């Protein structure tokens, strides 16, 4: 049985921890509202951009941009000695204390690596948690981007830098890449976030449910279609990465708010249990002292 002084010390420590978790929950809730607004505002832009490019791409079936149609491989080029080269960009948080947010993303990354064991997979790690996790494991890492989401804000310049690097990797003639995927956490609500894997490159003909059901718009090109798409397709990749970063930040804040709320409630329950135990110990001590006094009086 711990002493009364030890119990009081533990109660003070748990109360201090409860204050910290409560403050973190309130900070995450305040940031989550702004992050959710940014995600909601960015989704229509991304959807409309894909719709316009999808309509334009189907109006130019002769277009053979590598970002759109993929590399034109010759027969037998991916033979027994040449594996398909794949890049997976993983977006995690720079900080912890956000529940299972990072764990779910890292598990999804490991599942992707197992499912594509017959391919040569390289990772682009966005976030300190992913970098720290895979630095101690035998995986191929192409580059790391740290400090992107640590402040809870996302810069379009960071998304542009990441997107341009991935496009350069894909277009490289020395070590050509066949496919580029993006893994991030899609924000659904403060209680629900889901890891999502999207193929960034090649883009394909951008056939989505939203664009397929609409009437095609007849575009008149002032410049050749190849020149237009050479400018717009990299911008689409950068926008998709920017949108994924926004989703990831909102998911991280929602997960942190939920985790800190649970931690605060658990700390309250621990305080109640420790207080009850402390009262029992104090009562037992008082009872023992009374018995000692009565026994001593009877002995006299």
C-alpha cells in the first residue's frame, strides 16, 4: 500500500497532466476549425480543375504527354532483370500525441510495400514521424521533407516544391519511374480519418464519375494542346499534393483533439480513483492511531 504522501504526489502529477491535455485539446479544436475551412474551400477547386483537364484531355485523344499517358515502354523492356520502378510519397505528421493517426499511415505504407514486393519501391517521406520510422528499417528512401505540417499550416510553396521534384523524378531519363503514388489521411470528421492511396503519375485520362457524366465542352486552343498540357499537368500534380497536405493537417488536428479529450477524461478517472484510495489510507491511518491510543489507555 503506497503511503499517503506518495498518493498526494501522484494526484498532483495527474492533475497537472490533465491540465496539459485539456489545453492541447482546446488548441487542436481551435486549429481544426480553420483547417477544416481550408479543406472545404480547396475541394471544389481540385474537383473543377480535374473536370476541366479531363474534358480537355478527351478532346485531344492524340495527345501523348508522358504525365498523362505514361512512359511508352517497348516490348520486353521490363524483362526479368528490370523491375517496375514505383515512388510512394507518404504524408505523416511532424509531431505525436495524435492517437493512431501516424500509426495508421505507417501501417498502410508497410502494406503497400508488401503488396508491391515484386517492384522496386522508393519512398518520399513527408513528415518527421515517417522519416524517423523508416530510417531504422531496410527501405529505399529517395528524399525527406520535414517541417511541412509541423506548425498546423500548409504552404503552397512547399506543395509546389514537392510536386516539381516528383515530376522531375518521373521524367528522369537516367532512372525513369513508372508510377508515383501519394499516401495521406483523408479528413472525414474529427472522429474519422482514413488513409488513402492515390496514383499521381501517370495521371491517365482523368476519367472520374464527376467528369464522365457531364457533356464535354468544346475548347478552342490558342496554343497547341501539347504546350497547354505541359504547363497545366504539373500544376494539377502540385494542386493534388497541396490538397493532400490540407487533408492531412485537418486529420492530424482532429485525431489530436480526440486523443487529448480521451486523455483528459482518463486523467479525471485516475484522479478520482487515487483520491478514493488516498481517503481510505487516511481513514485507516486515523483508525490505527485511535486504536493505539485506546490500547495504551487500557494498558495503563
